[in-house]
């Protein structure tokens, strides 16, 4: 055998090196994945905020025409909310003026509501990590 043949046999990764790399990748995934999902949910919540703003403006127009009462059904409003795969919108005048409209996340994780003054509130476990509004 040539002198360099022993060098060829020892080339490669040991089991310990592979385990260390897998552990490092696992730690990186554990750090990055929650940040990614939180960022993705923030983006999704933006759609809910946009829908709420549209519903509030439509509710105010409805109230001007109906003795300051908000609509109790989406069909009564002068706006068509496109179907969303993320949120289910609803309106109710039961809590006027504290709540003009709300959208519930289809996963049940949280519900966004908007009041007569335009203040958006969130009810749910992940609200602190998705707040994208003022």
C-alpha cells in the first residue's frame, strides 16, 4: 500500500461531529421557528385590522342613516367583505358604542374587536406577540 492510503481511510466525519451539528441545527430551529410563526401571524392579523377598519366605517355610515344604531348583521351594511381563510367577521350593536365589529381568527387563537373610536383590542393568548396596530 502507498504511504498516503492511511490518510484516505481517516477522512470523513465522526459520529460525535455529526451529533454536534445536529444539536446546533436543533437549537437554531428552536430559536428561529417561534419568531417565524409570530411574524407570520402578525402579517395575518394585518388582514383582520384592515377588515375591522372597513367594518367600522360602514357601521358609522349605517348609524348616520339609522338613528345612531349599529347594524346587527353584515348584510345590512353597505360593504361586501371578501371571504377570508383567516377570519370570520361579525357585527353587533349589543355593546354599542364599545364594540362596532369584530373578527375571530378561524383557528380560535384570538379575536380582534374595534370600538366606535377606532381602538382595536385583542382577546386571546397570543395577542401580545401579534400587536400590529396602535
